C-alpha cells in the first residue's frame, strides 16, 4: 500500500477529471460540483497519510518509489516525499475542495470543464512536489501551465485574456532556461535523478567549475524566480491574480507560487551550493526590495484583489530572505511562511471572491461600512487579515519571526529592512479593512448585502481554524520538517576546498531549533 | 533472374501501387454521378495492405534489385510512419470530398502514389532511384494541391508548388551528377567507401546542391518561401499529407545522403538553415490570422527543430531526428484533419475568427485540437514534448549550446501563436455563423489514431524510441 500511495495521490485527481467527462453541462451542474467535492475531499484525506508516515524528527525521503520509465534516457519514475513536501502537498489537496466550494455559485458556464481543469492543475502540482527526477519534475512543471492559463482565460474577469497570455509567456519563458540547465546536466552526467546528482555533487564526482555552476544555477533560478515571483520578474502576478476566478487565484497564490520556492529548496540549493552562496547577497537585496516594494505598492491599490496580489510579492520576499540566510531557523521560517501564506492569501482571495459575487466589483472605493450588513463576513475577514499581517498566535507570525531571526544571524542589515515589511503589511491590510468595513455606508446598494450563507461560512471557518492552528501549534509542523531542512542545508553548504570558511560558519549556525 | 525476396523487399510499394491503379481503373467504370466512396475504401484497403506488407518485410532485411533498395530498421520505421499518415489522410478525406463536392476518383489514387514515392525514397540507396521516387511523390502532390479546382488560390498553390518544386529537384539532380562525377558511383554506401579515401572539392558543392533540393521539400529556410501560399490554397487534408509525409521522406533522404555517405561540409549549412527556419517560421506565424497559414509557418519552424537534431549528428542526433519526424507527423496530420473538418464548403472557415467560441459550440473538437496544439508547443503528456526534449538533449550532448539556445527562445515565441488559437477557441465570444457539424465516422477514426499516437509518444515513448535508435544504427552501419 505504502509504495503505491504517492502514485494514487498523483492519479486520483486525474481519475476525478475522467469521471467528470461523461457528465452533461446542460443539466447536471449540481452533480458535477458534488462529484468534484467528493473526490477533492477523498484526496485531502488521503494526503494525511504521508504526514503521519513521517514521524517528528525523522530524516530522509519517505514513500519512495523507483520504477524505470524510459530506460533509454535513464528517466525514472522516481517519487518520494520529505518533511517539506508533505505539507505543500497538503496545501493543494486542501485548496482544491475549497476552490470547488468557493466557486459553487461563481462559475456558471462550462462548469464541467472548470472542474476538470481544477483537477488537472492539482495533478500537475502534486507531480512537482513528489518528483525526485529532474525530467519528471519538469514534465509536471509544464503540465500545470495550460490548465491554469485556461482557468484564468475562460472564467476570469476583465482583462482575462491578457492576464492568461502574460502568465503563460512568463512561465514558459522562465522554464525554458530550466530546460537548458536540465539538459546540460544530463548531457554531462547521464542522469536526471535529483538524489543521484546531489550525491555526485557531495562526493565531488560531479565537480563543476564555478562558472558553469553559476550558469546552471541561474538557469534554474530564472524559472523558479518567475514562479515565486522574485522582484524584477513579478509583473505577471498582479494581472493573473486579479483577473483569475476565485478558485484560480486561491490555487495560484496558495500553491503555485510555492512551486518556485520548492524548486529552489529541492534543486538550486542542494545541487549548486557554491553558486547559491555566491548569489545570496544579491538575492538578499532582491528579497528586501520585494518585501518593501510589494508592500508599498499594495498600500496604494484601489482594487482589493490587486492589493492581496501585491501582498503576495511582499510575503514571498520573506521566503527568499529566509532560504538564502543559510541558517536552520531562517530556512524553517521560510517553509513556514510558505504554508502560512498559502492559507491566508488563498483565504483572502476566497473572501474577495465572495464580495465580488455580491457587488461585481473589487474597487475599495465602492465599499465602506460593510461591517453593518455583513458582520460575519467582516469578522472572518479581520481574522484572516490579522493572520496575514502576522499577529502573534496566528500563522503569519511564526514564519516571519523565524525568517527574521534566522537572517539576522547572517545578514543583520537586510533583516532590519525586511522587518519593516511586517509593519507595512499591517498598514496596507488594516487600512484597506478600515475603508471597506468601517465608516458610514456611502453606497446605498451596499446596505442590503446578504451576509455569508452556510457554505461560505464553512469554507471560511475551516480556513480560519487552520490559520489559528498554524499559529498556536507551530511545533507540529516544525518538528516534522526540521530534519529535512537540516539535510538540505547540509547539502547546500559550499564544498570543502572551494569555500571552507562558509562551511564552518554555516555549521555553527545550524543549531537545531529549540523547543 | 531476380529472386523472389527482392520483390518482398519492395512489397509495400507494390501493393499500394496496385491499389492505386485499381482505383484508376475502377473510377471510369463507376456511374459518373454515383458515390465515389468505394474508391476511398479501396484506398483504405491499399494502405492497410501496405502496412501488412511492411510487417512481412520486417522479416527480411537486406538489399534488393542490385543494391538499389535496402530494407532495414530505418526504412521500415519510415514506411510505417508514411503509411499511417496516408491512412489518416484517406480517412479524413471521405467526408471532406463530399462536403467540397469534389468527385474525382484520382484523388485517392494520387494519395497512394504519393505514398509509394515517399516510401521508396526512404528505402532507396541509389541516388538516381531516390530522385525518381522523389519525383513520383512530388508530381502526385503537385496535382493534389490543385484539387479544389474552382478556387483560384488552389490553382495558384498547385502552380507555385510545381514551378518551385521542379526547380528544386533540378538542384538535387545536379548534386547527384556531381557526386557521380567525384566518386564514380551513385550508390550511397559505395559513395561512403570512396569518400573514406579521397576528398574532392566537388563533393562539397554536391552536398550543398542536394541540400538545397531537399531543403525545399522539407520547407526549411531559406527555401521555405512557397510554403504559406501552397498550404493556404491546397485542400486541407492534402496539406496534412504534404506537411508530414514528403517532409518525413525528404528528411529520411537527407539523413541517408548526409550521414550514410559520411559526406563532408554539411555542418554549417544545416546549422544556419536550422537557425533561420526556427526564427523565420516562428516569427512569421505570430501575425497569421489564417489557421492554415499559421500551421504552414509552424511547419517551417518544426523543420528547423528537426535540423537541430541533424546538426547534433551522431546516433543520438539521428535517432532524435527520426523520432521527431514521427511525432510531428502524428500531431500535425491530426491537426489538419480537424482543420479540414472545420473549414466547411469551399474552405470558407479557416481564419482564427471562425474558431472563436469553438470551445462552447463543439467542446470535443476544441479539446482535441487543443491537445494537438499543446503537442506542437511541446508541453508534456504529448509526443511534441518528448520530441523537442530529445532533439535539444542531443544537441547539448554535441555541445551545440548556441543552436540550443536559439531553439529554446524560439519555442518560447512559438507558445504565443499556438496559444492564440486556443484563446480564440475558448476565450473569445463567437462572432461568425460558422456551422459545426458532428464528427463523421471516418474523421473520428483518423483523429483518434493521431490523438492516440500523440499521447502514446508522450507517455510511453520507449518502444518508438528503441525503434528510432535501431533505425539510426542501421543507417550509419
């Protein structure tokens, strides 16, 4: 059973898509949604198994499967999970049923196609998270593009086509550099296997000159930086997020951005340790720019959804800051930010979607005083926003605190600048909250807005409960991925002989997180 | 006395020619106003018999007819590819001819003769025979291109193709003559023997001339100028044939001429042509509004990707080229079958505007066309992805970093115009009255074959990959 688990997890959404195929769009909307929800929930429950198959403090890859796929090229179906990927998988299996529920009444045409694409997207994302083979990784990386581009382009709002094309071209453009790097590695090692390649790097069997390593690192980094997105490559994100339908935005912010960070963790750091260390100062600067720039731009957005989109850029700055601090605390914090941001930003997008269904606009100036007609909505929004801001006891706090604590050890200057992001995030979200929910009702059509119905309440209460859980019981997560983080950091330490001083320093800082 | 085994070694060609002649004989006997479907069925039977003959042939590798023809893994591979292309084209023509009110029975015969020529191109190892085979296939396709005789652009297409095509074959013939002058033989493998000991400047010239001739046939830049006009005017199923079959066959000949002979001096020719084809094809496609023209430019670009594999050379490059030819055939012939179906009477509906809202009017056709387009982009689960992957991986193994990067940038550009078709189908509201008819049985089978082939090559490419490698090894042996 255990050896098939990941395969089942990967293929179940595909089965879901096939089950939906014979259903009719004309008169079976409800059935389509119910079936999708059921399959999404089964998948969600299944994804608990990997979490419990990794006891706290365990190391190494679990549930590994290795089956030759294309022996001619030495491509293998090599999958496995570690402490980091299990939670990211969980995030997508959670967000798919949430997405189905959130679009229950939003999506009115081509309902079947919508849910099929949602499942295909889930397959692609899970595929990336479980791959331990570069080819297989790239395979799923590209696979997920089309469903999301279609989700944005068909069911989006306003300038949806522009957003879809921009998204597609940016990500395709980025991944092409990754493909060159993958092919170069293959041409020189004959292997696509991440684990094997990592061993070769560690043992010195694959010794790249610094120059080559730098180019390969950049090749991968460009693909991941587009997805993440890192500062100068972020321009597709506000458009894509804003124009996408609710479920698309939630998936995009919740999980797709995490693919970029995951790629850095799984590939960039372990395979190119020297280049990673050399790039750290530059990436630190870009992270700080992203944190502050994202927050400032978010502050002046007149459009609520766009505001949340820009806040993602700011939060992702924390991720890169933590990862490239090369400290265990910073690293763990970065992964925690991924999880926390996955929850809060997707919850905020779902909330935006609920508002849009009622008023058909995201413009902040169209609202004001909504707390009176919609008290439940207002309080749930506040809870989520506080989670995103990083109020202690809610999920955002843990990650950002750890990132700052970690990066302070190696890069105190950036940490100080990064810390301002925490303040800024409070500014833009609370200010937006004030303008939307407090004050007098200035637009008469807002007076009679219905509050959340049962379905919407359940969606949001679930999300809020998780936000709270991540805030209170952080050790549940930290203990499960601590050793995995440590392993990756170990692999990311520069090779002896080429950067000996760096090794010593980072080992000194790799003290386990004290509970 | 010619031994029987020799006839077995050209069995597919024989069988298919006989069926073609049967169609020619049966056509005048049938009542002139009657249904010509029976001719299509004969053609279908001919192609299937050809496939069976190829299977029989696979048991008896070797040379035949005084070393003019060679049956090996290479020729068998291309025979199967070409026959499958012919199968899809014949099946998708059933309905097309009825809709277009084209009654001529020779249509099917010409498709079969074209297929015979292409097959012979891949198994001939004698340059003169290669030339004859090239002419058989070319002349058939010249006529086929003009089959919509009431449409002016079809006549233009046919004439243009004929004039430029015969010009190009003349180049090829000059090349053959010069090779003969330099080496004293026209047999590919004997040329290889001679070239190991002597080098003459004339050989370089000959290689260049033959490359021009074949470059025209595969529509690689700078010999591509005819492609958009010819593809636009010719009947859509015929374009499906032209853009895959003769291309695959001409690439096969090019592989033989360049690699089996060990000829010198081709590297920079191929390199430049590859870079130009990719760039011109993709940039040209960006601004097209006619789907047939768009696919014409895309076909130029794909010829460029294939030439990248040529430049990579070695076994990896050759087998990458072979694999690419097969998967390109699968996705392109399928795409054209759907384009033919959507075009309507007189091919009126072939612009992007006519495809607007197809996702709602006919979700099935739109979904299938999307898969073919995704494959043409080179996105996973499709053959196009693996093919591109293989080609660029071979190129990097030969350290062609520059060409690989040009190719990669080009595939990023290409995403846009294929995506545009998808955008029109799914994201634009329909504005035209373009009717969508349900898929007839013949077309359904045709598209299913290409769809299955495309996905099969994308998920389980092992078998075909091994065949391609074996073919490559046989070629250079």
